[in-house]
C-alpha cells in the first residue's frame, strides 16, 4: 500500500472506533469487561473496556507510530 491508502485505512479505523464509542458512558467503559485471549503469550484474562482503550491506543499504537516515523525518515519523507 502507498501512504494515501494507509492514511485512508487509518482514518476508517478511527472513524469506526468513534462511531462505536460515541454513545458509551463512563460506566460502560469502566464497568464492563471482556475476555482477552493472548494466544502468542498463552494466557487469557478479563479486561475492562477502559483498560483495553488505554492499553491499545495509549501504549500499543504509540509504539507503532514510532515505527511509522522511522519508516518515513528512512524513506526521506
């Protein structure tokens, strides 16, 4: 994919997240949990929606943004 396709995919992802979370209350985010299956690490555990959002987007995606910056820099963008 080229940069414009990647940006389009990222925009679609965040738009979908925004639509999914638009009607959520604080109680929805803190009070509900789902089971997370880490097959590559061999464990399962319940996590709250808030924990997932913080973990995936505040930490995990930040790491990917750093990787994207490195790729951009190496390509001279």
